């Protein structure tokens, strides 16, 4: 039986809801009917925030972008309101209880993330467009607080890690199944891609990036299913959908996603045959130095490629990825990269400010670099690079600190994949490394980090890797 105090709260809440409903109807604001759901979610966040994290993960692939909620503001619904609510709960809990895992806070990857975030805040104050940069900073911060710091408590358990990713993958599988089935009715044509991905995606590159991220994770979950204690049925699910996701990536007609999958599959083979990390690092360094030294010869060779990306032939479509002679998509990408570099030259230390590239790059276009899809006012979006964008917006330090996060995460994930004591941990680390690697590769050609479908798995991946890494270090010290 409820106590008198509980009854007072119950009746008070009921009367308050009735009053708000009447006022909402009188004011022509019927959205007041969502108040009970909002109250239920708030209660769930306070009583069992873990379940709300799982719910948010499930809703991420299903979210819909509303571009104009009023005053030009857009939002991913329903995930971003949930993330904002979780952020407030996280701040409240951290204020009351503190952050108990000091090893997590002192981990080099955490320090890199904090430094990069602090630099974004600093360059927000010096930004050429402070309000735009403040919005960028807040949007970046709520994902970091929720899915990197707050979720780290959930990820202390391997079972919770597997549950979180399974929920995310099941939801993504439903979306991809829907898109592929719908795409089949159009004969899997390239022109229909932007139609069939709606309403869950508005840019086919984001769809391809998400599918590419999840595909190798599913494949590793199948390969290492026994080590992860997955049932035969569950392993069969991951096998089927890893194949379906690979098919979906091919028919996304997104060349960057194709290249990222190829990189992940090459990395999978390297790990499975146990190539020593020192050789992996050595080859990577030599490759970077070689590309830098021979970039002139490489560009000359690429300039001879005239294969267009409009071709219906898959082989030619892939070959067009290196066409910098007459492919409008590639030439526009070079135009954006050149603009980013020229912007960096103007403001090399602090940059133009977070999130400002799309509003500032127009004057930096050169007439001979413009393409048939360029606009004089520069209204076509970001820098098409996860690293050159920060270079223009946050200067050299902003770009370097962001790049180091990617590189160090890959190094620690590779170490865990090889040397973690538990095979289960090695399997999880390998899966997350391959998924993360796809976006690392993707980041050289595109930038989709503003979308929840990329930001949530990205920060969750980093959080899990740090949790696993700190646990391994503790065990080594014992």
C-alpha cells in the first residue's frame, strides 16, 4: 500500500499533468501528450540508466533526422533528446558520486579526448562564428559524456558489452533489411539509393559508413562466436547479416565505404594469421612516407584515369575512385580539401572555429578548381575529410589531437587483439578494431561524425577499448 507521501506525489503529478494538458490544448500545443512518456523515460534514467542506454542504442539506427524544428534547428529523433536527457543524468550522478574509475580518467586515450575537447572549447571562444561553434561543441560533448564516460560503467561487464552491441546490431539489421528489400524493387539502381534509405537516412554516404562500420563486427562475432559464448542460432544470425551488410555496402555505390571494407578485411587476415604488430607498424609508416615522397608521381598517374563514377559497371565504378581528371565527385572533393588547406594557411593556430567550414570555405575556392557541382556561395557542406575539416576549423593542433585519437585507439585495440589474456576480450577488441578502422579509412574521404549513427558506435567503441585496456593493465600489475 502506498504511503501518504507517495499518494501526495501521485495525485500531485496527476493534477499537474491534467493542468498542463488543458493549458497545452488551449494554447494549441498538443505535443503535451508526450509528457507521460517523457516522465517515464526520466524515471527510467534515474532508476535504471543502463536500460535507457540500451534503449538509446536500439533507437540509433532507427532515428530520423528532422531538419527544421523551428528557427533553423534540426535534430535526430528520438535519439538526441534521449542523449541530452542521459547527459543531464550523467552530470547529476557524477556531481553526487564523482567518477570512481581513476584509471579510466588517466588513460592516455581519455587524456587525448579531453585535450581535443578542450581545444574545441578554446577555439569556440576565438571562432569566426561563435554560436555555430558553440552548437558544435555542445553536440560533440553530449555524446562524449554519455557514450564515453557514462557508458564506461556499463561496459565494466563483458556481458553488458556484448548485449549493448547486439542490440545496436539487431536494430541496424532491421534497417538494412528494410533498405535492401526496398532497393530490390528498384532493381538496385544507383539513382534509387537516396530514395530507398529514407526516412532513416538522407545521405547515402552516412548509410554506407554505418553499414561498413557494423559489417566486420558481425563477421568477427560469427568467427569468434564460441569464445563469445554465442549460441549457434545467434552466430548464424551474424553470418547472414554480415553477408547482407557486405551486399548493402556494394549497392550503396559509395566508393569510400568499399575501400574501408577492403581495409578491414585485409586487417582481419593480418590479425588471424598473427602478423607481428612491429611489422604492421613498420609497413604502415613506410607506406605513409612512400605516399608522401612519391605523391607527385602518384597524382600524375591518377590524372590519366578517366573512368567516370556514373558508370553502372561495378568494376569501373570502383576504378573511378582514383579518377581526378574528369570525375565531378572526386574533383569537388579535391576542391574542398584545397579550400581547407588554404583556410588553415590563413588561420594556422586556432582555425576558423568548430563547425564553421561549411559557412567559410566559399571565398577560398579557386576558379580553375570549381566543378559542375560547386556553388559560388559554398552551400554544399563539409570538407569531405574527418581530418582536413578540423585542420581548417581548429588549426594544426585541432587536427593533430583528433588524428592521434584515431591512431592511438587503433594501436591499443591491436594490442588487445593480440595480447589480452582472455580470448573473449581478444575477440571483442578485434571486432571493434575492424569496425573502427572502417571509419578511420572513411575519414580520409568523408566526414559524417555529426550523425548519431556514427557518433554513438564511435564513442562506445573508444569507451570499451579503454575499459578493456585498463583491466588488462591491472591484471599485468598483479
